[in-house]
C-alpha cells in the first residue's frame, strides 16, 4: 500500500480514493488520519478479494443501480455495499484482523 497526496485525482467532496495498491488522499494531513487510512485499507482488501478489475465493475454497476433507485448520487454512493462496509468499520482499527472473506456481501 502506497499513500499519495493528490487533490486532482480525488472527486470533489471526497477525502480519498483507492486504486490498488495506491491510496490517494486529498490533503497531506489525511496521510496520518487512521480512520481515513483504515477506510481505504478496507477497500484494498475488497479489491484483492475480487481480483481488482471485477471490484471496479461491481462498484460501478452497483452505483448505477443505486442512482436509478435513489435518484441521488450521494445516496447511491453511500449505499454501495463496499462503501457501507468501509464506513461501518472505518473507526475499528482492528477490523481487518478479524474480517471474514467477502464480508461486503452482508452489506447488500
């Protein structure tokens, strides 16, 4: 995992984005934020489990389905199973030590 600061690669309103094996954060202080880094590490684990490319396909399809369903981009994003898992567990810094395989499926 490599953490890179880049305000240009992060969509407006977001703190970070993960593209295995890189975590991009929007501000230098976020590199030291354990909650943000843990959230992004959860996404790294999800990407590894789905062999990276299928993760992004699934993520995009789920976002589009949610956008049609909720008619709101932010609500669509927040209801993606990968995001639900990451947000629910980002403050538990030991979560990845006990996380079961494909845990995001319980968030669908």
